[in-house]
């Protein structure tokens, strides 16, 4: 049985956190779908609130702590990544952006990424398309078509005849994500097969 590794990155700041809850629900949905396809799943959650000081020090010193390096390695070595952030000033949080600024621009090339966000009002839902998708497009990740935004009023709501409820959106997004992850070849060993010219192209940055 093939084992797939899923890593969820949560930028929630409180405990408990709606952001972490959404990340857990998306992970659960993806795990359920992969189990149906007879995959074993190894999951890990990276809580950025526990790495805030390490991330700040890395920007000053240029060297990650052992704990921060472990988180970076987990994300860049995953078969699929779930990235969830709270919305601050109509965009992702600074902590969320700072962490992904430390990821090598080519490390997530082709990796399926399921994006999610939480906020106090549904008026911020466009953050998925206006902020998160461009970020992961720059990192060359394969962003799942369905992203999930959860406003405060979405929790505990099953939706109505006009609006799809949060549980349904989580299930749909998790299923899409799992199917994309399962349909890709294993990542380990792929890097060594890249020819030099292709490697040079992958390393190009448009700053």
C-alpha cells in the first residue's frame, strides 16, 4: 500500500482557532477520500503560531532554527499541502506570508495545494482568489480549483437552497485535493531526474 504525506499549515493565532479547525476538517476530508482509494496517509500539521519567533529570527540572521527547518522540510517534502490563514486587512496574515517567503521558489513546483481562509465576515471571501492563488502560482504549486473560505456564520450552518454550506464545500475541496494528490507520481527521487537545462529554468525568478 502506497503512503502519501499530507501537511497542513495553519496560521491561526488563538487556541482554539477557527483556522486550525478548518485545516483539520480539510485534512479529514482528504484522508477519507484517499482511504477509499486504499492509500495509507501520513499527516502533519504545522502551527505557525509556535514558529513566530523562529521565523522572525530567520529573517534577521538568515539561518532557520532546527524547529523551523523541520517545518520547512515537512512542507517541501509533502505530496500535498493544505494552507489555511486568517484574514487580516483583506489578505493573508503576515505570519502566513513570512513562512512561505522562506520556501524556495521551486520547492513546491507541481505540488497540489488546497487553500483555505477564515474571517469574521463573508465579504473577505475573495481573499482566496486575490491573494492566496497568486502566492501559490508564484511558487509554481498546483492549486486545487475549489478553495474554502469560512466566515464566522458558516460554522454550524448547513446552507440553504441557494448557498452551499461549509461542510459540503469542505467535502468537495478535500475530494478534489485527494484525487489530484493520488493522481500524481511519487515525489521522492523526481528531483534527480531533472536535466540541467530544465533545472535552470525551474530556478528562474521573476522579481
